[in-house]
């Protein structure tokens, strides 16, 4: 272009930036920006918009800072599209203060889309006061909400656990003659909010309000209703929902059946779940996935049906679905409670080899718990050491709590103390754990340990000496137990 005497324009630069963005060429992107800054061309709205679109939660902080700073170097007036894009980027990068600070200086140029982005940001932060302040400010500036803006407002209110306020706002919108901006997504968000609050009746009332406005429900709407039935143990209403779907020509999808199977399992109606699964499998229209199988396995676990769970697990593998850590954690819990510890341990070892499955903290914790339920304290400690070696760090507080409580329940006080020492950074030569890192244990477990220590102390003629035998641990060990307690309860 230069050789032919042609100058770059906004379209040229936008295409160049878009190309380098698609190629994940950060160096190329910033080389173009440097050229723009060093010439009379300057920074454009389009260029800033492209740069903001490319940043996300995993972007380097320096990239995020530099992308936002370019907005202050614009060679043209800030447009509404970029203003909205800036707030969206702040949401993606989890920088609420940056977004708020930016919007404070740019609010005057913002339209409905910009306010929608601001409302969404405050909703994700759980700031109900700012959600309403932004909504009211929009009206003060004479800007009428669009369907998108109202959708952002309803979603924000639901995120702030103010679903009643969201429902009231939608009713007022309809009453004021603005029903043209109401849609299925908005009503579905309200139904979802009531479902999360386990208020099934209000979910159905919202559906009736939606239909009264002449707005049809879709698959998402009815799936949300079914989820509400599952959460509220109202599975008796499922047939009516299916009939409504049939009347409205709404086709059930995989999520529909997954939700139903999970709902029946949670409600303890396993026969209904099993029957529905077999019908779904025989129909062959929808592919089965891990979620469906995990729901069945969890249902079997709730009702202590290890053999049935093993059958579904084998079926899951036979259709080509690889078990995950979540699948394995369900099975380990179930087999542990069924006193089938060897099977649980074998399953974990087999899946590591067969599926190259790297066990996570949750599975290791379930394995330790299974060992402790079966009075295999040393095996639980061996798994604890193995977990630390594989993770390269101490596990979380829950894992230590499970181990401490399990050891105490099994009468293994010394071992409980060793684990507690590790959790509070003392380390333990017996468990080959170095000190320094503190994760702690839950207060109840620590309190139980302290009570056991006090009981042990009161029984002996000297500190740490049981009346009926030789000293098993001395004054130093007892002091460390109380040191651990004092770390959690300073007073």
C-alpha cells in the first residue's frame, strides 16, 4: 500500500488488528498499536474495541491495564459501543473497581446498552444498592430500557437474591404498557430465581404471568420449572409440565431428562429414575452423557444400592463415556459406606491406569473417609501421604477435618494429633510432612481434639500418661495440641 502511495484508514487498521488477534499474536497487535500512537492516525474506537474483546480472565494484568489505558488516548469522541465494551471487559477480567471508575467519567455518553453492562457488573458483585442506583440513573437521563437492559436488570436482581423485586419490576413494566420489551429470557430468569429459592409455586405463577402476556415458553423455561420441582421435592407436578410442553410443541432435550432423572434420584424415587433412563436409552434420540449417569449413581448412593451403581458404572463405560473424578468420588463414598473398601481402593487404582485419571483432592478425601469408616486408620494415613506427594502441597481444610474426625472416631488420638499438627504448620516426622504451611481444620474437629486431649490428661498421674498403660505421648505433644487450639481460638 505504501509503495503505491495508499494510506491506511480505520478499516485497514481494524482488519490488521483483528487478523493478529485471531492469530493470538500479541506482539503483532501491540506493534500496530505502537504505529498508531507514533503517527497522526491516533487510537480509534474500533481499535480499542478489538483490544478489549481479546482480554479475558486469564489475560496478563499488564495487557488488561494497557488495553484500558488506550481509551484515554482516543483521537475521536468515545462512542457508546466502546463504552459498553469497556464495562463488559471489566466484568470478564473481574475488575469491578476499574469498571466503576471508568464509568464514573463516561456515564454521560452511555445509552441503554452501557447501563445494562453496568447493572450486570453490580449484580455479579452482589451490590443490590448500586444495581438500583444505576437503574434509576438511567431513567434520570431520559434513557428508556431495552429488552437487553431489562434482562440485565432482572438477572442482576436474581443474583442479589432479590427475585421478588425482579418479579415486581416485570409486572410494573407490563402494567405501564412496556410489554414489548418483555421476553422469554426475562421470565425464565425469574423462574430460575424462584427455583433457587425453592419456591415452586411462584415458579408456576410466573409461567402463568408470562403466558398472560402472550409470551411462549421454550425448552429452557420448562427445564427451569422441572429443576424447581426437583429442588422442591414436587416431582408430582412433572406430568403436568410435560403435557404443557406437548401442547406448546416444545421438544424436551438432554437437559430435560437429566434434570428429571436427578430430581427423581434426589426425591428417592429411584424406580421412576431407572424407568425414565431405560426409556431414554431405548429411544436413542438423545445421546446419554456423564451428567445423566452421575445422577443415577448419586441416586444409588443415597439409597445404598452399590450393586445397581456398579451396573450403571459399567454401562457408562461400555457406551464410551469416561468416568471423571466426580464419578469416582460418588462410587468411593458408596462402596466405603457399604463396607466394600477393597473394591473402592481397586476402582481408584484401576481408573488411574485405565483412563489416566489424576485423582483430585475430593477423591482422595473420599478414599480416606472410606478407610476410616472401615477402621483402617493406617491406610487412611498412607493415602494422606500419597495425596500430598501427588498434589505437591497440603490438601484443603476439609480433607484435614475429615481425617482428624475419622481418627478420633476410630479411637486413634495420636494419629489425629499428628494430622492436626500438619494442618497448623507444625509438620510431622511420622507422616513425613514438613511444617510451615497452615490450612487448619474446622472448629468442631479442633474442639473435639482438645476435649480428647483434656480427657486424656485427666486420666493420668502425669501429663500424657494413661492410667492403664505406658506413656504414649508426652508433655510436648499435649502442649502442641493446645497450641493448635489457641491458634483457632485466640481468646
